[in-house]
């Protein structure tokens, strides 16, 4: 994703023009005058002017120089806004009844979708055919259901991933290492995590394929685990 802000991109464009040896002296002087004005108006620092007009500094080197200067970079908030827009575009194209949470990870340069497999109290009651009064004892921390979830839920998700899941060029799928307890619902949960690099996700043509893969995998894995635990 482009991390330079508008000023940074403008400086890249000016650097390209200054490196163009086909320009006449008049054009080059006009460009240098424009650079001086930017410095005088405090749009750029003096050291940036020096590097911008340095004939020995190549374009890629100048780009790296700019990326070390916060004033020429998009803010974290600006990047997050762009990430969120991409994430929303992918989400809108999904076709699954499975609930998926999603997050924008600017620091990691990824977009993440999370599917949660959940053994809730209603499931405990019917699967083990127990009374309501017995459920609190079964679902307590490190209790019977917790141990069952660690053994059974982990294996089912692993089995699905090994034999029923296709691969995708843009989506990395990984299950969480740990079963955890949702303290609000007393359910035991395991997350399946879908991660997409922002370099792939920013290409709009990939959104349909990414959404289809995640939707299909989420639907199929949910059915697989649900059927095995019915």
C-alpha cells in the first residue's frame, strides 16, 4: 500500500522531473525555483531540498529517505481508514451465514477475519443430556467441558483443515493455538483466523476471490464441526 502522503508523492514526481535529462536548462531552473519556494514556505525541510536536488541520489533512495520522514507519510489514522474501506469491500462480497469478526492491522499490514467455533451452554445440555442444574459444574474452568473442547474441538478443526480445505493465493488460514472460555457466556471457543496481506487486498480484483474463499471455508468448516458434534 502507498504509505507516502500527497506531499511525499509530489516530491517523488518532482524528483523524477529533475532526473529527466531531456529537460532544457530553462525547465530545470524552473523546477529548482519551485523547490526553493517550497523550502521558503516551510513545506519541506532544507535537508529534503538537498536530497531532492542531489543528482547522485537515485529515485528509490529518495523514496526511502522520504519514508523515514513522518511529514511525508500518511498517518496511522489515514492508513487505517484505507484498510477499513478495503475490509468492508471484501466483507460486502461474502456469502455465508457464519458470523465473522474482522480487524484492520496497520502495524502488521494485514486484514484479519476471525471465525469462532463455540460450545455453548445449550450445546452442553443437549450433547451430554444433562440437567440445567448440572451445567455449571460441567462448564467450570478446567472442568469436563473445557477438557473435552481442548481434545475434540482442536482435532475436528485440524481434521477439516487437513482434508477438506483448499488453498488460496491470498488468504492464510490458521487456527488459534488455544481453546478459551468466553466468560460472558461460559462457552468454550476456538478461533479460525483468516489473514490477508494488505499488498494483496489493495488490489480490488482480488476481493471477489478472497471473499468467496473465506465464505466457502467458513461455511464448510462450520458444517463439518457442527455435524461431528451433533
